[in-house]
C-alpha cells in the first residue's frame, strides 16, 4: 500500500494518474448517455443505483484501489477490463440501442488501445462480450431500436462532443511532455554536467562538421586553465569545480553565442570560432586572456588563475579534423612551454603573439 503523501509522485501510479480524469469524465458523461434509455425502459431503482455507482463512485474507487495495490499498473489494466465488462452489461440493459451502444463501445476501445495496444483491445472486446451476455441474462432486454429517440440523442451529445476533446487535450499534453523530455535528454547527451558547456564528444562532432565546410574560415582553440592542479590541491575539489564553472561562464559571456565552446579535458576547454580567421582570433583571444586573470583565494592564500591558449586555423589541405585538433594541441603545448598565460597560433614555425 502506498502512503498518501507519496502516491501522487510514485512512478508506479503514472497510469492511474493518467486515467483518473478521463475515467471521471467518461463515466460521468456515460451516465448521462445511458440515463434516457433507462428512463424510457422504466428501469427499476436498483439499476439506477448501479448506474450511479458505476458513473460517480467507481472512478474514485478504482484510483484508491490502484494506490493500495502492490502493482498499480497491472491493477489499472484490470480496471480497464472491468470498464469493458460494465459497458457490455449497460449495452444489454439498453437493449443494444444502436447510437448509445456504438458510442460507448467506440470510446471505450479507443482508451483500451491507447493504453495496451491490440492485446488490451482484444481482451477488452472479450470482457465487453461477457458483460453483454451477463446483462442480457440478468435483465429484461428492451426492444432494439435503430433510430434513437430525441431524449437518447440529446443524452449522447455530451459524451460525443466533450470526451473526444478531453482525449485530444490530454494527448497533446502528453506529446508536449515527451518533446520536453526528449529535449532534456538531448541536452544531457550534449552538455558537460559541471560547466554546462558542450561535452567533448559532441563538441568534436561540431568540429568535424565545420571542418568539412570550406565556404568560410574557422579557427579552433584549446584553452588550458593554468595552475589548476595547485588550486585543487590547496583548496580542494569544491573550489576546483567552482573555478571551472567561473572559467566556463567567462568564456561563454566573452565570446557570445556564435562561439561553440566545449569542455575538452579536465581543465581544458575547446573553442570553435566559425567565420573567424587566425589573425582575428589571435586578437580576440589575447584580449580575453588579459581580462581573465582572477586569482582564487581562501583566507590569506592566493593562487593565480590564468589562461594558456593554442589555436589553429582550418587548413583545407588537412586530411581530417583530427589533424586540425592536433595543430591546436601543439600550439597549446608551445604556450605552456613559453611560461603559460599567453596565446600561441599554429603555423609552420608555430609563432607566438
């Protein structure tokens, strides 16, 4: 049995929550659909009592029983079969009056196939037939009518008009949730959890895509966070994570939305600058480097935090994007060798600014 405080968020009750409102509306409007037929047949009061129980009490009872079940999903599928059984019985009580019976059966089967596919549809039809047989045996069957009376027609209209709109609205909401879930999964697949930047796998796919586009220049840069190990060792991993997040936010804010930024390694970031030639990138990244040095401090301890940057412009003669990345790595290695806190562009001689 599920505690009431947790029942509303228990994932096992997802189907019960999804069916609760449609069952309330569907059975309530079904009551309105069936009532004129009972009135015209001068049905005894026990049938009216059963109709009220089925239309007004059963939706809430089914929700309660599902919450108390060890397997709420299986219980709800069983309740759908009971809905089919009850519907078959009411069709027999109505003398299989064409319009209300077809309407009830069609909307019932629509719900069954939406929840359990063809298998639940077939099981529901079996339960429907069983209910019809039991209803036919248990109650006197009125004369069958092809054309409904005005009262029966009016009783069917609310179910015919309102219930499909409700199903359409709920289907739309479910589709919106699925789209949003897909977007979240896509973001998780593409982004680094700590910094919010692209992860390396997705960022390298972007590099490969832009490497193949020869219509405009592009520059690739690798940025190393200098002295990061000392910050981690001195202040701990929490401060190290904070430093990485600050650096990522600085790069994102400084370079804007046109730059494609990813976390390349532990303390390295990858920058892809579409439409930017090497000289422009040198100027832009050197300005960025000069503005970044913000030391990390804790108490009286102060450690420098700077950028070393290696960049390479796309060369159409390279066989693949992997060689382009290798050029940027060589330039970054040269920046470290020159004492860090500098920008180095890859050329045949790997010259520095």
